[in-house]
C-alpha cells in the first residue's frame, strides 16, 4: 500500500497567522512572509489535511540567503533566487509522545531536530527561569548526595553486622538440666477414602464415581486488535501516517470433567504415644490392632504404620540463657542430667546442638 501524505503546518512569525499548510503555502497568505521551516509542526488530530496527488522527491533544502524552504527538485530558491548548491536540508520534526495545545509562541505538536533551534521563540523570561531553577536544583545536589551516601553506608554496616552475628559462633558452658523422650506409632486402617481428581487421571480402582464440569485453566483468545497511529515528517512540508496494529487477547476459562469417587486406601486412624524422663527407659507404645481376623488389603484391616522418636535435652548457661536440643538416641543415652558441657552459640543466640560435648 502506497504511503498517504498529509500537510505539515506552520505559523507565520510576522503576522501571527496560524495553521498554514507547509507544502501548499510556502508564503503566508496574510502578509506574504516566506515560510520558516523551523516552525513546522504536526497538526492536531482531526485537523489533518491530505496532500492529494503528492509526489515525494526528497527533503527540502533551506536557502543559505533567506532560509526559505525549497523543493529538493528546485535548483534555485523560489523566494530570492539563490542557488541550491551547498545548502543544507531542513531539519525534520519529531512528534512529541504527548501532544500539548499550542501557545502563541510555540507550535502545537512536534519539535525540529536541529541544534540550538526550536519551532518558535520563547518568552524572554523562560530561559532565565529555567536557569534559575536548574541552579537551585544543582545547589541542593551535594546535600542529597551526602545524605544518600550516609544512608548507603549505614545499610552496609547494618547488613555486615547482621551477617557476622548470624555466622559467628562462640563457646558457651552449659548445664544439662533435663532429659526427656517421646515415641509414637501410627495405626492405619484399610478403608474407603473420598477423593477428587480430574477425570483423565481417574485411578482404575475408583468406584462410585460422579462427574461435574469445573474450570481447569484459562486460555488466551484473540479479541480484536490494538492499533496506534504513528506520524513521520518526510521533510518536504508533508508527513506520512501509518497504523501499527497488534493482537489483543482476553482470558477465557477452560472447563473439564472433575471426578469425585471412593477408593480403598491405607489411612491413619490413630497415633499411640509414650513419653518419659531420664528415669524411665524409652519404650514403644503397646499398640493393639482391632479386627485381627481381617488381613491384607481388605476393608477393615489394620496395621502399624510410621514410627517417630524424639530425644530431647534442656540446657542452661551460667548467665541464665536456655536452649532445647533434639539429639540422636546414642548421644542422648550417653549424657546425664546435671552434667556440665560446652556448646557453640551463634551471634544471634541460637544453639548449635551438633557441637554439644562433655565439658573438661
């Protein structure tokens, strides 16, 4: 598809005429002043004028004598007759990301890409105000930099102290105040268990199955397009407009079959426990199985399941700090209450129970 061209606009600096057509009106129709290419700008949306039948031949050149814009095909300036040899091309206008309304001294949209140039003169006070604001801002920068550096230093010191306190350890003399133990055994029964899964993963042993429809996931479905119009100055008093579109998506639920069913499984019916102190030897619970006539994987059958055992000591230091450690059975058995020991303690106060050993 061929590019579609539209007229750039310009404002006359001599008589303040507005929204003149940059390609068609090379001179102001009100006062006859020549167009200043640095004052070209993009029209506001809705005010775009198509340059019908326009043939693009290149970027305009600015006359070295009167600065008037001339077609790339012209050999001499249409305003003063000056030659086109050695002249510079006019600066292109870049459209601003956010267009603002025009002011008497500034075009509505776009700025020329040229050094030390702007599409219109600004008020005399504005540069001074900008310079003053920049000076005030710069004067506060050293203080801000100093405060930021101080905060960064404090954070680094705090972080280093925290890391050191976490990893550093010191020896502590402790007294073994108390020993205790506990043991437990799970008693399991082979029984019907309610379960739910997606029907494509239904176990073969499932029975009394019921099905429902539930949302399982979501998928992205294209739902039209999102289009953005972009405009580009081509330098001869016109611009092109292109529409760039990308797909727009919406989330759509995906439903699937959900199955509820019964299935026979071993499950924990109860947990038998025993516990005691150092004066009582550790023993396992005397778990009694019910319905001993039912064996194997038959409904109602029972069996002993997972066993757990814990051997714990309570420690205390001369300064009153206290810790609790769970130890292997062999280590626990080798220790006695009221025994003096040494143990490494972290900077944060936590005990390194693996370092516990009899004192000298």
